[in-house]
C-alpha cells in the first residue's frame, strides 16, 4: 500500500486527544523556580529609576535580571538576513510599548516571583506615543524609534519597491482608474498553549531549554546570540507545540529563562498567563493599503499603483520580511504588466507585530480581491470574468519578473464556479492555464511574457 | 428592515517556502538491524501534521510499510537544522529533506541487497519492505534481512542524510525584481462565501463556503481538509469578528481573555464544501505544494464581496463588525468621480489624516 495519498491517522493524534502528549508545561523537573516579569505600564516612557535590591533580598527569590545581565541585549531576529537589531531583550532606559519586559525574577513560586516583581523600584518619564501609521511621517508626529518612524534599511530606501513595466503608460491608456483603501486588522494568534519555556542547567555545564518554539534551530540561534555562547552549550527540546499560527516564531520566553537559570543555577520555568498572551505577546500586524488600478472598459488590468503602510509596533522583528513578501504578491493571482508599489514598515507604540498564518499576504489578498470585485462593479463586468481574463497563465511573469511555471488561478476559479453552479460563457468555461494567445494575448501583455525557459 | 443574502468570491495565490529562499531543512535517517526506520528531522509539528506527512513520504520513498517509520523531531542534539515551521515550508522543504535522505538510504539498501542476491542493484526494486528483482519476484530479500546483514555481516550502518535548500534570491532594491524564483512553489485557491446580512442589526452570518485548493499533491487528504476547514474558521474570524485593537488605531479596550476577544467559535462554523485539486509542482515531494498559511486568506475578501452583493456597501476596514456594517449602510458612500478616476474610501486614506498630505508616502520618486 502506498502511504502518500492515503488518509492515514495523525502520527500523534491519539496522544493529543487523550492528554498523553507531553507539552512544555507538562515537563516537571525537581527544584524548578518560577518566573514573573516586570512589564511596562506605559506605551512610551523613559525609565528614570530601576532598583532591584529590595526584590533580590526577598525570601524565596533566587535571581533577578535586568538589561545589565544580558551579554548581548540587542539582537535582531532577522540579523541573518541583514536587518540590523533594534529590540532589547530587557528594556534599557526606555520602554516603547505597554507590556514590554524590563526585568524578570526567578523565585520559589509564581506568587513569590510576582511579589518580588512588585518590589522592584521603577520610575518612568512618560513620553508622547504614536499609534496611527498614517501619521508616521507627519512633521508633528512624536519620534518613537532610533531609526525614525519608518524602517530605513531596504538598501538605500525607506520602503520596499516594485517597479515593473511602464506605469505612466498604463494610467494614461486606461479608460477608468479605480482607487480604494483597505485596512486589514491586527488579530491574536490565540494558541491554547500560552508562551512557555523551561531552562535546566545540566551537570555537564550545558543548558537544556524545553521550548514551544515553531523553529528550534532559529530560537537556539537567538538564545546563543543573546548569551554569546556557541551552539554546543545549548540543547533545545521541543517539536510539539500547542498551537503556534506564527506567534511562536518570535523567541518570547526562552532567552529570559536561560539567563535566570544560569544566574540562579536552578531550573526555571516561565509560563505566560492568558492575559499576558493576549496583551503582551505579538499580534498579526494591522495594514493600510491604498490601491489604484488602471483598467480598460472591457476589463483588462493595465497597471496598478499601491502604497502600503505596515504597523510594525515598537520594533522591527520580522516586519521588513513581511512587507517584502507582501510586495512580491501584491498583484495577486493575476498578470498585471505595469506595477508601481511602495511599502513602508511604520513603527508605533504597540506590541511588536509578527508572523501569523499568511504573513504579509493575507492583508494584500483582502485588499486585491475586494478591490477587483469593486473594479468589476464600476465597469459593470462579471467579477468571475474579470478575474479569469487577467488570471495568471504559464509564461506570464509575476510582479518581480519571475516566469510562472504552473499557475492554477483558472483551474481553481472554474472549479469553484462549477461547484456553486455559476454558468459562465463558453469562452471562459473553456479557459486553461496554457500560455496566452489570440484574444487573451493583447498587445499590453506581450512584453511581460517569458516562455520556453527565457529569463528567470 | 430585512435580511439580505449575497454571494462573494475570491481567488488567491500563496508561495511555498521562505520569501527569497535560503531556508534549509536537513534530515538524517538510520536503519535498525531489523530494517525499522529512524528519521531525525528538526521540523516542529505545530498541529498541522508534519510528522504524519513526513512519515508517509519516507515510507514511500524507501518502499517500506508506514508503521516501520519512527519520526524523531524532539531536539537539536539528534536533529539537524530545520529553519522552522513557518512560511508554509513543512511539507515541501521539510518533506524534501526527508525524501532526499530516504532516497540515499534506499540506495544503500539496494547495494547490500545486491550483494546478498547477487543481482545488480539497478535490477532491484523495493516495495512493502521487500527487495525484489525486477521481473523475477521469486528472487527477493526482506529489508529486515538486508539491515541485519549490513549490521552483523558487513559491519555497516545503513544511513543517509540530506538538505533541501533553494539558494537565496537577491532582490534589486530599486525595482523589486529578482533573478531567480524567490519561493519554492506557488499554490492557488478560490473561496465562494454565501452570507446573510441583517440591515437592522448589522449582523453578518456566513451560511456556506465552497473552497477549492490546488495543493499539487495531497500527501494526506484528511490533513489537507483539516487545513482547509481550520483555515476557513480563522478566515471567518478575520472577516467578521476578531480585532486585537477593537478601536484601532487606539490601543485601548484590548481583550485580555477569551471572553473579551471575539474569536470565532464552533457555532459560527458555516457549511463547508472542500475541493482539492492536484496540479503537481515540479520539485515538491511527490508533487506537493503548500496549503498551511494560505488557508485563511481567501475568506475575508469573499465575505466582504458577499456583503456588497447583499446590501450594496463596501466594508474595507476589517473585520465587518455589526457597527461597521450599520455605519456603511447609514453613510451610503459611493466612489467620487474625477475625470476617469473613481475614488473610494477617501475618508480613511492617509491624505484624510496626515497634516502634510502624506508627503513621504506618496510619489516617493515621481
């Protein structure tokens, strides 16, 4: 019997539904200490005083850490891809979002740890905060990030660009230009398992970290960078996660547990409360997308201009990557020969946003697909026909100039239409993904084609 | 005051693998002396079922029964690098890592079997745990015996390792153009949503969603359907109920518990009709492409388009809460015509809020 294609039961399904699967919080190690964090109560503030002496002296408290205890406090999740670091593991001198960790305590119980957190003496100097990305480049907007309010490191640009074809020609030539604004919202990843980690100092000098990360090697690299240790000092144990959806790509609890375990020389576990998971862990980003489509009255999309603003929250994390991916897919499942796209990563004083299912593309799929139905309604054209006519075909090129090998926009659209009993005219019903020819290869699409292995 | 029905749809695409590539997954495999297979992979299973899918891929790539294969993804000491479970890369890139490692193990099995059977390796095949001569099935040896012979007679460990890696695609920062494909594959999907909108309360109910996914090859159709249906309910949350910041951009009134955050629940689940298409990818394992992330991308626009079909208003700020639907019904906004331009949504644009007409965002090199 072939396994591929078979409806085999989940490898770990019985364990999951009978409660026998071991998740991080199920791991029990003797002498474990518990972690609580001091988090910023303000959206944006200077830290004018931070004194942990009273907390450290409390009964049952084994370690307190601040930024001074982190060998390398600022490490960017995307430094490997050339994005410089901007986010401190523990706040140093200022806080930029409500819930940002400033100090962490390891104590004999969660209650003792919380009491010690409350004994940390801290004072703030509140600063004006920025929440509306539309105002990021306003002269009056508060300056909230050391790089300015917009991420500046796309090579020499402060935005991710796409330039394809001749955008001015498309807008001159168009019969109609349809413009719209789309604002996909931030949402929670909302896993059942909140952020959790257990760090155990081993007798051989290594540190074992039980982690709910979605990416063990990535998280191990992040912890090693903050601790400035080689990878052989660390062992990550994981691989089974109680829901991630993108929210467990960020390294949330692992590094702080590692530092506290080393300082206390005891195992330490940090399990975020549901409230922390909702309010202090990263979200899907909110976006602001302005699209103008240059179209002909018979339904060809000649060109598209797009300006996208991405709400990164207080730090960059994966946002520069997300906006690049967004840029690469902003023409959707269609062939648009002339494009001009500018995407900006905007900083605000909210919890840094991060990856979530569909990262960078969920937002643009909403914008593009709502916009196309709007274009169809303005033109008085059937929205199925508008899509099928402009659908990606073999040999068409994507927004960034890649020849498409096996597109199936036509196949999925026709299958959906058939399933719901939409009766399309024969010329649409008979469409395939084969290379364009005849009426489906108008003059404006000729130059963008790359057939027979030409080009990328 | 009435309930209005409407239908909307959307057609989407989504890349497999990290944008711009450069994201390796590695795996290694060894055989126990009875031919049972130990696979070591760093791919984290976040519930999507990658352990199951990888086990299926290894079983068929080797030609042994599924239940011979044990998957260990538990730690970084025994597993090699996996960049991570994100970017819809588990089945394709993680799957290719275990497939390529299994192909190397298969070659080693055939080498040893060739010695035992005294038949050239190229004339042998493996199926269901049995190595047989092509065209002469009576000449055969069980993989268990091959592994035993390797261990105790030849003093060899049958093992194999591999890496799945597509090279990094540099992007031209001035134009966004790339020289090589910046992804491993592209998957496609369509969603048709039927909704009912109450023009008195603003409530939107999704009655049915028909969803079509081209996944290249469904390694495990049940798990593909799990992604389609799980994605559908997540997309419904995006479209109708969920918001970290209910009064965005204000940071106030965030929900800090399940009862104060409107995630979709089972009672919101509409009738679902799933269609799986298989248009194989060139180099995915057994033709597979990704489904994971794209599964929540098509529903929000399909729902927004269905609301327009039902009541004639565009909801372009997500989610389509009753407040937003009622506000739109009240405002009755239409596109403003200016020459050949038809301009919608001016009231929420950058220009409407910024004191400098959005300078810096618009026309950056015009």
